C-alpha cells in the first residue's frame, strides 16, 4: 500500500505547515507546549478565511481517523478520551463567550431564535436534612472517565447540615437588591466589597433596567418586575422571577447568603447530598434529572423540583457556587507531562462550583465533577443554592 | 406620484429603525451628536451580518440620492462635499487599520497579493536651499474645498533654510539603529525616551528580525540587510534599504534628526518649499508628482527624486513629520455645530505631518493639507525628511 | 469631686476635637465606623508634629485609665482585651513596614545596630511521623483570649503524614535558584508563574546580589554564598545559609515544595503536630520553644531543632505557609458590630500561616493562631516547612 | 599649607562616601549623570536623620567655598550661576509641593500662620490694544543670566491684538462653573474633555465646597460665595472672588477663554505686551511691578492693575498659560553635556506659561522667562489672562 502511504505523507506535509502555524496560535496556556500568542491580545487577531478553517478541520479529522485506525491508538486512547471531554468543555465555553460578546453589544443580538417559555410558578423554598459523620466523596477509579481533580475518592467528616431544595431565584435575588444589598458593606467579604465598588456593580451580569435613551434589544418590548430585563442567548427578555438567578459572582452569592441568614454549602456537602438524592430516584422514570432550560435556566415544575423532601435542579440549570476553595483532594497526584497542567496548576485563588448548567453537554454532568472559577468571575452561568447547619 | 412617495416613506420607516441603532454604534467622537459606544470597547462588538451591512449601504445610498435630487441639496452641498473628503480619510484609515490588524497577527497575512518591485538605487541625499523672509502659507479661500484648519491664508516669517531632496531611507535609518540610537538617551526628547523605555522600542513598527522559533510570514523566505524584514500590505518582505523609512513616531524622527546633526522642518518651511518646487514643474509632463508605491512607499527613480536642486517624493510616499505642534493658524475660526468639532478640538498635544502617503487617495493630497498625530503614534504611514538652517 | 469631673470634661472637649480629626485618618478599613482616607493615598499624608502625637497618646492613655477605673470597664473588658491583642499585631506590622521602607531604600539603612550572630551549623533535615485519624483542632473556649477565627474547636479527619523537623533554609533555597527554579513553569501554580513573570521575580524579597554600580548598604562589605546578601532590620548582611529562608510568597513556598518532591502541610496537620510536640516538652526546662533570633530568624542549635524525632523552630522564627486557604471553621460565627469585621470578612483569596516569627511579640504566639496573607505577599516574615504523606 | 590640604583631603574622603550615596538618590532626571532612583518610588524613601542632612549641607557649603576660593572658579562660574538660578526654581517647587501635600491632607494644615487680607474691590476687566507687525522677543545675549531656552532673540510677526489688563478672577471663573462649564463638551479641547471625564474635574484644584461630614480645615469656619473655600499655604480660606483664579490646567484656561468668547494670548503676544508696558513705567516710583500677594495671589489695587490703558499683575501673581506649545526658538542650540538636558529635551507636549507667581523668588521674574508644564497639570500656581484679535 505504498501509494496510500505516499498520499498520507503528502497530506501530512501540507498539514504540518498548517499545524505549525495554528499550534502557535491555539496554545492557550500550556507552558510545556512552547511559546504562544499573548492571551490578552487574542481579540486582535484577524480570523482565518472560512476555507482555511474547513481545511484545518478536515486535517484534524483525517489525522485522528488515521491514528485511531492504526496501531498507536491503544496508547493514545486515554489522551483521546481526555480530548473528547475537553472538547465538551469548549462547547460550553463557546456558548458562554458568544453570550458575553453578544451581551456586550448594545443592540443585544440573539444567538438562537427561540420563543422563551413564560414564567412558571416557582417551587416553594424548603430545606432537606442530611446527617453528618464520615462520608465518601470523589470519583472511584473504576474505568469510567473522570478528570484527575475528582480523585482520589476519600473520606470527609461532616456535621449535620440542611440544603435548599432549589437554587435561589431571580425574584428572591431582586429582594436583596431592593433591600440595598449592593450598598451595605456588612453583607460582603472585604474583597467582594472592593470589587463592587471598583466595578460599580449593582446587579447580576446581563440584567438591564429599561432606560429611555438606550437602543432596544431584540426582545426588549416587554420587561419583568421593576422594569428588569435579562439578556439571554435567545435575546433580551423580561426577567423571569421564578427562574434561578445566574451570572452572579461568588461574592454576590456569598453576600446574598449572609443577608438571608444562611451560608453556601461546602463542595463535600453538595456532593454527599447529590449522591443521596440520586440514590432515591429511578432514572428510568425520572425524566427531570437534568435542567429543562434550553440555552437558559428556567424554573423547574414544582412537582419535581423543590418539594420539602427532595432536591431539585441539582444538575444542568446553573453551576452552583460552593464555599470551598479549589484545592487538591488528599493524596491527589496530577498526571505527568502537559496533561498534568490541566487541573492542578489552577488550584489556587479559585472556588469550586458544582452541578452543570443549561449550556453544559448532558454527558458532561456528574456528581463528582469539580468546576472552578475566580470569585469575581460571572460570565459563566453560575447561580447558587443556600445551606445551613443542621 | 403618491405611490413613490409612499414607498419612500415606508422605506424611511424601516431605515429609521436601522439608522437609530447604527447611529449609536457609529458615532466615533462627536459630543454634539449624543451618546456613543465606548471607543476602547469597539473591538468587542460582534459584526452585523453581511446582509444587514449591504442593506444599510443601500439605505444610505438611496437616502443620499433622494437628498441630492430634492430641493434640500443646495443647503446640504457643503456638508456633502465635506463628507466626501471625510470618506477619503476613511479610505486611508481602513488600510492603516487592516495593516495594523494583520501586522499584529504572528502569521503576517497579506492584504493584497502583489509581487513587490525589487530595491532600486536610491537617490543621493542632497539639500535644496530656500530663502527666508515673509512668505504666505495656508489655503486661499477660492471655492476649492479645503478643511477649516488650512485657513486662513496668512504671512509667516522664516529664516533661510535647507530641505532634504528626499525622505530618510530604511538603509540610513538602519545606521542609526546600528549606532545604538535606541539606547542613547542624549538623542531623545524626554517624553520620547520614556516612551522607548516603557514600550521597549528598538525599531520601527512592522520591522522584524528573522528569529528561528517564530512562525514565518507569507513573504518571509528572504530577508533584507542584517536579517531585517518589514511587514507590508503585500505581506512580509525583505527590508528595502532604498525605500523611505516609515511607521516611525515623531520621537524616532526627532531622535534620528538630532543624531544626524540636522532637524525636522517646520510645517511652514515644508509648505513654502513644496509650493516653490511645484511652481517649477509642468504637471503635464511631470508624471512623478505623486508617489510611485502601491500599498507601500518605494524608492523613487534617481532622475526625478533627489537631484541636488529639486525636491522629490514630497507627495504620496510617506506622511512627513514636521517640528510644528498642531495649532490654530492666526485668525482661525472653526465652523459652527458638530462640524466644528472636526478639527479645532484636536489642536493640542499633536504634531503636524505633511504630504500624504502611499495609502492616501490621490485627490486628497495638496500642499496646504495638515495631517496630525500624537508624537508616539506610528500606525499611520509616517516617515520624515531632514532640514537645517540655511 | 465636681472639680475632677470638670477637668475631665475640659480635657474631653479638647480631646474630642483631636479625636474627630484622627478618627477619620486612622480608620483603616472598618466600613461600620464610617468614611476614611483612601488607603492607597495614605503615604501622601504629611505627618503631624511630634507634640501632637505625644498629646494624642496622652489623650488615649488618660481616656483608657478613666474608662478602666470607672464602672464601664466590666462591659468594655472584652473589647480592651481584643484591643491589646490587636496592638500586638501592630507591633509586628510596624517592624514589617519599617523593614519594607528601609529595604526599598537603596542605601539600606539599619533599624537596629546589633551585630549579627555568625552562621551556625544547621540541623540535618528530617521528617517526624504523625498518625492520621480523627483529631481536634481550634481553640477551646475556656476563657483564655483567642481571636474568633480560631473557634470553634472541632474534629478534623487526617491521613498519616510526615512533617519536616525544621523550616527550609536559605542554603537549601539557593539550590532551587541554582537549579533554575524561577524559570521552570512546571514547578509553579499558574497564578504563581504569572506573578513571577509580571514582576520579574528571581529571588526572595530582600535578597540582593552584589553589583558593582549600586550604592552599598550599611553591612554590605561581605557577602554570603554566591555573592548573596540579605537585607535585615540590622542592615544588609551576608546571606546565612543555615537560617530559615524568609520573605517568600506562597507561590515560592509551593514551587520549592513541588521541586523538592514534597508538599506544604495543611493547617490542621501543622496544628496537630505542634500540639503533639508541645505535649512532650517540659516548658520549665525547654528554653527553646521560641525562636532565638533577634529581629531576624537564625538557625536553631542542632541539639534543640531538627533531631529526627522532635520538631524544631515551630514558633517564633518564621511564619510558615500552609496549603490551607483561609476559610471559616465549621460552625464559625463572627462577632456582632464592627468587631465582626475583624476576621471573617477576609476569609477569601488568602492562605493560612502558622507559628509566629522573630518579630512577633512572644505572648502572641500559640498553636491555634491563624495568620493569613494573599499568596503573592511577602513583606511579612514568611518561610515554610515541608510535609509529605505518611 | 600641606596641613590644610590634608584636612581638605580627609574631609573630602568622608564627603565622597556621602556624596556617592546621595548622588544616586538626588539625580532627578539627568541621563548623562548615571543611574538613579525611580521617580515614582521617591515617596517611599525614608528620610535621612536631620544630623545627616545638616552634615550634607555643611559639606556642600564647604566644597563650594573651596571651589570659589580656588583657581577653578573662573571655569565653574557659569555653572555656579546656573545652579543658583536652578535653586531659585527649587524654592518655588518646594512651596508648590508642600502646598500639594498639605492640600491632599483632609485636615488641611497651614504652612504659614498669616491672616489673609480680606477681599478688595477687583479692577474692571478691560483690554489694552497692541499693534501687530514685526517685533523682537527673546533674551539679548548681553551677559545677564538667562536660560538657554530664552535665546536667541529673534523677530516674530504678529497681527494686531488686545490683551486683558488683569488675569481672570475667581469670581469670573465661578460664573463659568455656574453656567455648566465643566459639563459642556463644546467648550473643551478633546484631550481636555477626556481629562475632565476621566478625573471627574468640576472645579480648580484646592477649591472645596463646604460639606457637612468632612473634617474641617484650619481656616474653614467661613466660606466664600456659594459656600466655596480655597486651600492656600495659609490654610483653607473663604474663596476671594476678586483674586486671580489659580491652580487651573491649560484645558480649563482654554475652555474658559472659549466660553467667554476670547482666546489665550500667544507667548510672543504676551512678551511684546509686557515689554511695551514696562517701557512706560518708572521702576523708581512704580512699586507695583510685582504681585502683592504673600504665599497666594490677591487682587491688585484698582489704581495700579487693570486700568483700561495699563496692564496689571503681569508679574508675580499667577503664572499665565499661553496658547504656545513649548518649542525651540529659531536657531536655538542647547548647551553641551548634562546641562544641555536642562531645557531642550522637554520641548514636546508642554505649553508655555509667562510672568511668575506669588511663590516665585522676585529675582527670578523677567519678561523673556519661559516656564512650561503639561496641559493637564495644575499643582503649579497657574492662572490666565484673556486675549483677542485686534
């Protein structure tokens, strides 16, 4: 099959040149991979022509098919699996970034032309009880794919706690605003208050109050309670008071919790509660494990979310801020090589979020999954759920 | 013709909505026009779909045709003429900006696929003599269009001076670099030296020295003297030592002049010399009044540029920095209304450039034209010409 | 005693005016106390005349004596005790700040004129073993003063671990530098590497390598290994390779630990080990519980510090970075009012340090004490001790 | 006299060490003198003990006496004279800096304890006429000391102009504020408007409006029109509506002039007018050539300042912004060596001020003197005088 080999080689030669150029541009942060374009100046880059993009995609697909068909696949399999899960993260990040770019545009263009469901009655806020003691969290290494930061599975010591049966809603958050929440330093962590002051923060990201002089967004003809509207991937919409609040920073989540007399759960509390709740469900009949929102979280039906004994909307509505700084689990060992830069080197200054959001690919959601962001960030679809001591 | 009128009106209604949105986005700096999108955040804006752009263009063309066909045109004529000249400035700025965006891209993509002319022999540097005394500069108000900052025509008092017969070349500028020009504070204005230090400036913008690890630009297979290459709108090319140096700041032009024992001309000297030179030419037979470069300045033929008695490359190769701060001419009066913001409010902190460059529309070049930039800026195609006392 | 009361009142009137002015200036960060001078602009303030300072001190002393002699003291006692401990923190901070100001001065002036002890032989690095399981940490509320962040006492779950018998020394840290530690991103947390790059960090704060052109510090006639000198409150001195390394950031401590194949201990591990070690000592005969350094940490004698079974230099040499983010203990409740701003609102983005340093007042050192700084800070006297899994 | 020489040498040895240290610290911006402490970090330096300062002063005095008594004086004389004039500039700068430091202190301490003169009736605003044509400005090189930037004397061409007989007063400037001057972009240069917006400028530096919550300054019991007070070196005082406005930027001066329908004079106009006016005075009998203010400009008596035919307050009240960018006079040659850095290298981005202020040493004031500051600066005591075309 010399001919095939030749054509492969010739393809590879052209592709190598392409890959060398894009390798420099596409290296986001891997120090081990070599020099890269400064991240802050990425926005200055002109886009390649569509034909180049398609050619590059074809190159990647061909090369992957060759690799998987060949002998090397066995060795590469773990890396390919990691790559697929990494790509799922990109799917979500792309939507987050598109939302951010469109949301910064005063014309508020819509990404998807879908009529939103109207507000539904929100489930009453209730708290489920969980017993303390020794519990196990983290992923068992049973061959199912997990990221290294979810391991090793280990024991944690908890005291009795209570966890809210659903996330805090827009309507509840609006009460915090109306009560002067953003102008009372007593509710805020010191760094949070400094962030509020320095950035003149008065509301969640993407909330906008009707103002006469400003150009109107695509969906802006109506507005929600108090004249509030919210930018979504389906355009600007009246604020839905029953949907989970989202695009808030850790500082905002923590301030709300303090204002309301509660606290945020630790990630261990969240995971223990999630596992206990899943154990009581029948995945065959329980269709509501994942969020029902399309592009944007919506209020779950009262029957499934937020009964006084069952947790609702744990997965797939909004990423939920926890009170846990992102640290290594006891005994954690990062992988060797560039892959080892994937998680471990970010274990400082960030907080853990759990559960997944309306933009997360369904296969990417699990109870042990640890997402993480800086406490001031809010372009990710993050909300929160209250907790208190048992 | 009720029907036509109706269709006009209906067109106008749709267009009005379009225009309201774009009016907010497209107001670059006119305080009198109202609120506008923050300039520094323009790069974050997503682009409108191509169909919207074409529709908007159609709207503008139609509306202008209606206006010019109607009775209002007489009144609007001065504004339309100003708009056409303003649009010529945009033509040049678009090319400057495209060059900047492409030049920031490590892949150095080419805007135009034109094979560059090879280096030509450069004319010998010589100086032409001009007599001092009372001269007149500025535009006579004879009905020909000029910008308000070129008026009023007025007398200036000069002493004898000499002006170089061509701009400084890349090859000459390279000598300044090789002599340690960028590391000798004595050559520099204090603000210039601070700019060099703060921005780590060691060469003109778009110059690049061959480096092994970096991805290669489109035209980078060869390089010029000392391994230097220059990014142009036709891609990265070997540095041509005979072409005028360009994309230098005022600070660099001034430092070079001091290093070489000369100075930069005042704008009055430049204009007086340009007028005297033009008077001796026959526009019918002299085809070389404008620069011969396409997208990029090139060395003019020795026969036309840089003889010891005649000035060469005064127009259309590189904008030439003068030693004159951009100020109002004696008796200057800005126009009323938003048009009055066009020039006068920029008369601080900037320096005057004269002559036009290889990107300037030919009809936009004249002896009295005053361009202006901040002394640290260099994304415009700016070079310089030496002068000294007579 | 009407007369005494009168004089009190008259004193109070003058003092009230004084206090009103200084109250504005001296409010460092208490939102509940009211407006205050911007922290970043404090350095611009002119100092009050010495006579005003003495008068103000006299005012504070008199007012406190009156308060403590009167009936109100019982109520105020907890606040006075808190104030005394807060003042002890200021004693240390003053020395840290003086060191920073003097250390930023190229003349390196000495604060105290004390001849340093010469280098002593450093104890061999060894690791002591500690068993995991359930342990208790935090301060018992038995009436002894503690800060609220040390409470409540609570159980923690640990796995077996080993803790170094002494902190890392300057000599050991020098090996990290010589091995290219500051230029290998693989050793660093992502934020740490960004900090290294942005600030051009190549050594601990206050280390300086002999350079010919620079003005010499007071003690600079000699230098330590590799030409290294270290600025101390007793002037610039040759680097002592046996003393604990200090004035390093968390990022540096963490990078060294990774480079050496170890990790930093958690604060629970540190406290459990400290308590176990204290239990085996006889405070009557063991004079070496506190650091032996005056103004600066020095190597402890090998006999007391760093035997293979006993921990040395746990208290009073250098604050030791732990791997624990500064968070609330389970069940933590901040005090009410302005005092509640003292600790809780800083529980984000900072890391815990344990043990005390050569500048800490002896009465301020205890096993449950939690100090905290941002991971990039290093003007505090911070070093670190290695740990690993058991 | 070997002994004297020895003692000189021994003195010199100690002094040399002292001088080497201070030389590094005291080099403000002379690149030719060598490395120096970063200017922005000067405020961090601890002050030397008073004894060291006195010793250093003694050293400088002794060394200067030796130099002037010796043979070298002849050669050094021009440098000594330059040094004395430079020192006079420092005298003024010290007062400006003290004012700035004290004025940034919310307690507004007074530098000098002098009761201010009450407001006097201000002279009516009038304009004196001057004929255009060829005039001479600049300093004649007749042996009297001048700075190099005042030379060479040269001809300038002017058109007829009118110059106000006194500077704009606080009361007049207040009208500009009341008329919304700081919120109307049409009055402002583009850079000036950006400066106003970015720094939230609403009044001259040191103006303060009575506010209840703020600590009161030393002289603050009363206030001027509209509740305005002004910080001066003699403490905070009611704004005097008849005194010249001062501590305004060029942008503010230019905006006021535009608002009032006038313009600022060019420096040539100012100097020509000043010389003409001086020629008509008898210095023996005219005691009012210099400003009458002590530490602060005050309104001149109507009889001497501001009659319709005579110019008042040209010297020694407030530095007067002119419309002239600071550039080299035709034929200007800077001195060689470090002294050449004194003036020439600042000839960019700054504007010329003329006349001197209430803090300027009287011997430092002359008609040809060219002061210069950036257009946004206002910590210098700068006001302005209106002009218009004749």
